[in-house]
C-alpha cells in the first residue's frame, strides 16, 4: 500500500482527512479535474498548481491510444511527461463500455461499434472469452481511431497500462452498465466486477508505488451493492470507489446509493464517488461521508461559456452580459475575477479560445475552493453552518430540492432554516427528479441554448414554460440541472 489516510475531523458521517500519496499530500474532501489525455484543456500545470489542484485524473483508454503507455513509460511516466509534480489518478478504461455503447451493433459474434472521429467508420469489437466452457471475461478488441489497429483491453492489460503510466492511484477494470438498465445484466456486471478485481490484484506489479482502488457496482439494487461492497472490502484494498452512478438515475436513487456504500466502506480508507462534478452533489456526498470526486463538467461547461458561481451558473454568452462591468463573481479571489469583467469575457466566449480558458480557470478555482471550504468547515466544527450557507445562496427562496432535504436528514444536518415548507418553485420541482449524467470529455458537445443567472421571475416562467421554449430574455435559475445539456430536452433549457 502506497498511501496513508488520516481522518482529521468529523461531523457525523462527513470527514476531513489527510491523504498522503507518493507525489503529494492531499486534503479531503477534494475534487479532481479530468485531464483526459494528460492535459486540462486550456490550462498549464503551473496554473493548476496556482489554484490549488491536488490530483489530476487521466484516461487510460485515451492515453493508451495516444501517445501510448509505452512511450509515456520510456519518458519517465505521466508525471514527468506532462510536467505535473503532484498526484495523479488513472481510470481503467471501463467507462468506455458505457460511453461508446450507443454506437454498438450487438450480435452473437460480438459488438461492432461504428465510430467516426474523422468521417471514417472505425469498428469496435467486444468478444466474450470462455475458458473450459465458463465465461472468463471480456476482451475488448477496439480498433483505434488513431491508427486503425485493434486494442486489447482485459483486466490484466488495463493494470499493465496503468503501471506504465505511473499514476498514484489506479482503478480496477470493472463491468460498467448504466444505472437506468434493469434486470439480470446488473447482477451479471456486479459479480464480474468481483471476479475481475482478483485478476487486477494479481496483475498489479507496483503495489508499493501505486494504489489499486476497487469499484463498487450493483446498479440501484441495495442487495447487489451490499454484496459488492463486502466482497471488495474482503480484498483489503488501499481505497474504494462508488461506480455506476451519474449515468441517468434520478437524484433520490443517487444519494441513497452513496449513503449505503459510504456506511459500509471502511472508515480508514478513502472513498471516491466517480463522475460527480456538480457543486450541490459534492456537498451532499461529502455530508454522507465521501472524500474524492471527478468530472469534466467544470471545464466542459466553461468551453460553452458558463461560469460557476455560488448562486448556480452564469451564462456569459447571453447578450445581457455584453455591457456588464462586474466580475464573474465579486466574492471570488481567482485571477479571472480580479482582472476581467463579464462584458470582456462575453466578447471572448463568442469569438476567441481565451474565453473558455479564462472560464476553465475560474470554474476549477471555484471547485477547488469549494473542496477547501468543505475541509476547513469540518476541521473547524462548523460544517452544518457551511452547508446551510451554501444552500441559502443557491436556493434563496427556500426551494431546496426534496432529495437534498432527505439526504441531509440522513447526514444529520438540520436545514429547516434553508427551506420554505410546501413552497417549491417550478425549477426545484423539475430539478429534484432530474437525472444525473456522467460526461466523457470526448462526447458530442451539447447544445448552446442557455440563459444567464439573475433574479428568477416565476411569473415569466409560468407564462413561458407551458409547451414553449424559453425566450431570449433574462430568465434564470439558482441551480444548474444537467437536463439543460440534453438535446432531447430543449424545453427544459434552464431549470
């Protein structure tokens, strides 16, 4: 084991800890920006250090394709390759089982994916391998969009690639299915995940340099989740992740799975909720006892002109921003808010790449400051006050979503002062049942039909919402809902 996890403070389930990794000593709770191919788009590693980034996440699948794990290994590992002195985490490549599934043509022979990165059809294959009549695992024969060569991804190969890349934390290859799927496939995936963890452990050649985390699967079934947690804990791994979420499930199911898993996982090991990047979700999960989070959301939404602020989000592309001389967030201490106005960034986001770079900088600063605030509020024994203050800024009318209220009750945090009983505005009623979504940094971009934050006009909302798209006026929200990113829900552009 190449880590040390020390809990420094608690409030009920929530905990603040010191996570010592080979390349850096981290404070939890913490958010990890996603650098899919060894870079956070638009930012240098020096800038990431300046805003307090502790761990960067890399994508095993994409790094194996380009520049290849062999080249990274020859050049001294990913830390040296990308000039990043602090900690890193690499995923296993398992998420591509979900993110590319919509391209699949499933036959008895296997699964053919028609992938078109550059207007060229590239097939992908997944074949079931049997040993003495029994299923041994999946072999991913993925034809590379880079050079057209097949890529073989098994639990052993995933670990070997990650050993060459050299991250502080590496993830076991799990059988990933969307939480919206029901039936025997969920159970099959959970048991396969347990079988694969043993193969990953056996293949791991650097246990004293890299920490192998197992991933809890089981969909939304509490019995399957319980079996998977207990099976992984028996392996006594350095840390554990809660996987299979942020894939379309309703929020009420989301927090209940997190609460169940954190209650069962060891107290002395880090807990990582995969694919979670919305500020509200991170606050809720931290209250339930989670420690680590990752998502491309802050940087991806920045590239489409959206800034994160305590009240929710701010749409810098909107015409109302054209003459606004205020900073993005007057309370923010980041370089962007100190030096640039909304009007200036509005000009950039419509014409110049610098706009997305500035917003990426600000958004990551916001997420990392949120991580620091969570940590310090627990250490200083004021965590409930921090949560209430966070919710009051995001929901000034008291329309805190019901799922948040339920989660806070389990977490032992009283938020009645933040809530207006039986008074839920339309946006919160829509949001509370909104699905989560895990973003892949290489997915097709969502549409650009947003509105900026300002004061919420409920009468205008009532008049406009019934069967209509929002007009181009100053309609706003206090909480960004990922449904706004779906091309299939254009009538719910800003909830």
